[in-house]
């Protein structure tokens, strides 16, 4: 019973869809590369079907425009093959990277200028006192500052105050 009720609605929908599609209209093939983006999806589909029919026959009977259009539809830079980057993209990337590095350098220099005094642990006296403490408490006696014959600088990492 439901099937009988659904049939008229289905037929009306099919008629409506069939009336809105244009079958048989041929799209001109000249300058297809320039016009491809302006074609509607239906025109692109009908063009592809038209070219499939032409390719099904003998290739020697195809015109040069048909061959060019077939190649464009198959391998042209459209759809999924559209390039992700455009002209001048590398210049933008280099300029952006340079700007980020320059901004971070400027921020670093500003922070160093406004940072105030250095911590007391960064003075040479403090680091020499740390060396004496390490020798007195025998810190790292195998290969470090408390080992026999050690000639390194220990905790001293700066040469001036």
C-alpha cells in the first residue's frame, strides 16, 4: 500500500529532475584552459562525456581542439590537481620568517636591556666559591672537580664580572 502511494511522488520528482537537466548541448572546446573555471558543473560533466564519446572512436578522426581538451580534462591543473601555492608564495614565506626572527631578536634585546642586574650566582666570585665548596665536599670524585689531576674550570663559566 505504501508503495502505491510513493509511486506518483517518485514519478513527479523524476520528471522535475529530467526537465532541469540539459542533455545534448555541446560546449565549444576552444580556449578550454581559460574557460574551465567559468563553466558550471553540468557543463563540465557534459564536456567530459562528449570527449569520452570522441575518444571511444578513432583517434585519428579527432580534431586538435578535441585532443587538447581531452588532455586538459584528464591532466589539467583543476580540481584535486590545483596547485596549493601560487606565484610569489616563497617570497611571502621568506619575508614572514625574516619578520618573526627580527621580532624575536628585538624582544630578546629589549628584555636584556630592561632586565636589571644580573643574578648573584652569575658572578665570578660566586662560581669560584662553588668550586671550593665542591672540592671541600668531594663532589664528583671520579671525573669531576674533586678528581685527582682535574684541570677544568669547574663551575666558572664567565671570564669577567
